[in-house]
C-alpha cells in the first residue's frame, strides 16, 4: 500500500492512519478502526454535538456596514458560548 502522489505522508504514516492507530482528537486515547478518527462512539457523538451546536465555526470578516463595537460584541457573544475545558 503506498500513498497517493499528492499525499505527503510516508507509507508507515499511511498504514498507521488506515489501521486505526493514532490519537482520538477528543480525548487523545488510541483510536479504534470502527470509529476512526475517534476512540469510541461517545467521542464521535461529542464531536458531532459540537458541530451541530455551533461550537466549531469558521472565522468571518465583519460586514462593511458593521462598526467595530458591533463586531466586538458579536465576537464576545460567540466566545462566551465556547466550552471551557
């Protein structure tokens, strides 16, 4: 098994990624192939919940019509909703 031409990973890295080895992005436990890249259904569900609740978001530029105070208030509102780990 070799990496595609546009993939910068080595064959060893690719085999590790495909075999389910690695760290869960939620809790850093070893991953399980059935739930890759997560270690369990629980961590996969937690990640999905964060996406659905808007915890993960793409940063946006302020509208041209929005003044700086309104933009700062919007950013503060989003930051207050972030989970504190």
